């Protein structure tokens, strides 16, 4: 026999959640590695730029030193040349108030002033170059220190990235192993689920068939109960009369009901004796037609039309009361009974022209029909009372 035990889906759901959590962890680590790789690449670029800046600073400092040496050498050369040409202790003073100053002396004074200006400018440039060299050397020192720090940081980052990559690879391997296991379990569970679904589907189909059978039997039972109700009521009233006679203080009402069920018209109960569910106790319709002037199947067809059944019973009772009192089985000549006779004759000869809708509307349609119906009802009540008095019943 196939094992129909369902798997523990809660446990499987928990395992899948763990696997998804592990997968999320792998994805998160991959994202962290990507961030670290980007940071590492940016740091390397920054180090390359810094290294290039350091190299350029070195070149700039070297150029400044060379320029400084050139300026100093040029200054010393010009100074020496002046001393040779003019003398070490010669002082040229320009006196604007002197009326007769030597022209050569004026030229020498102007040339000396110009040379001193040039030497001052060169000295100023030398000082600026010296300060620029100091600034560049300080910047070079700072950037060299930054370069060292960043190189150390790169080494640390590369180590972290290496460790994280190793952990990520290990997590990937673990996750792939779990996925392979999950696929195998899913295949097994899928096969089991398919088998269980087939069994459940078959059981559901059988249950639906049984429900339909039960529903059909219930409907048949309800229909049979409804069909037998008139016959059961008549039988209960007749047998209750028999049991009531055996009592010391018998009820005249129960006995009267039993008498009425035995000799008064009960068109619906009598029509049931011609139906299949009673196995057709009376295959010949003649006795029923003689009593009610209608076919039993016609009456049974419209059993839910209460006014129609009352109409048939009243007509049959009036014929019976007339035959009992006069020996002639015919209606007295009242207008309601003549109307009833025409309606019964029309129903007997044209049964197909009558439907449940037609009959239900017929007795409630026209004012004259309602009037005839109520007159027939009153005449039946009077005739029934006279009949009871004549046979001393009730």
C-alpha cells in the first residue's frame, strides 16, 4: 500500500528559510567585496596620483635649486666684475646741487645704481626660490608620509578582501551543497506530493459521487414523503378511528375524522394509488373517473394547486351526498354546481390546455370565478352538515 503520509511542510519551510538566509549572507558578502574592491581601486589611483605629485615635487625642487645656484653665481660674477673695473672702495655719490659734476662720474653712478637694483632683484628672487623650495620640501615630506600610510592601508585592505573572498567562496560552496540537497529533497517531495494529490483527488471524486448519491436519495425521499402524505393522513385518520373506538371515553372528533376519511372524497390520496410509488394498486382508472370525473394522473399532476384539489373534492362530495339522499348521482341545479360541471367537463376533454400556471391563475383571476368558487364552498359545507345529521355522525 502506498504511503500517503504528508511531509512536514513546516520543517521544510524552516529549512528553506535557513538556506535563503545563507544565500542572502553570500550576496551581502559579495556586495561588501565589491565595495572593498572599488575602495581599493580608488586608493590605488590616489596613491599613483600622489606618487606622481611627489616625483614632480622632487623635479620642481631640483629645478629651483639649480635656478638658485645660477642666480647666485651670476650675482657673484657681476659683483666681482664691478670691483675689478671700479675698485673695491669706490663710492659714487650723485650730488644734484653740484653745478659742474664729472660726466663720467655721473655715468658710473647711474651704472652702479642700476647694478645694485639688479643685484637686489636677484637676491629677492633667490629668497623666494628658497622659500618655495622649503614649501615644496614640506609638501613632499607630507605626501611621502601619506603615501606610506596609504600603502599600509592597501596592504590591510588586500588582506581583508582576501579573507572575505575566502569566506564568500566557502559560503558559496556550502550554499551550493544545500541547494543540491534541496533539489533532491524537492524531487522526492514532488513525487510524493503527486502521489498524494492523485489519492486525494480520487477520494474527493468518490466523496463527491457519494454526496450526489446522498443528495439524490434525499430528494427522492422528500418526493416520496410528499407523495405519500395524503395517503398517510387518510390512513392515520381511519386507523385512529379504530383505536378510538376501543377507548372507554372515545373522542367523537377523532371518530368523525376517521369516518370522513373513509367515505368523503380525498382526490389526492385516491390518485396516489394509481402512481408508481404505490406500485399502481389500481391499474384501471375507471373507478376514479366515475368518482371524480377526472383522470387520476391529471389530478396528481396538479397536487400543489390547493384550490383545484378542494374544487375536485367538493364536486365529488356533492355528487355523493345527492346519490346518498336521492339515489341519483348528479349535481343539484345551482349555478355554482352547473359552473363546476362545465369546468370538470372541460378538464376531462381538454387536459393538455391546463397547466399549473393556468390553474393557479384560474381560481384567482376573474371576479365571477371567485364568486362561483365561494358559492360552491358554501354549498358543500351545508350539504356536508345535512349529510352528517342524516347519518347521525358528528
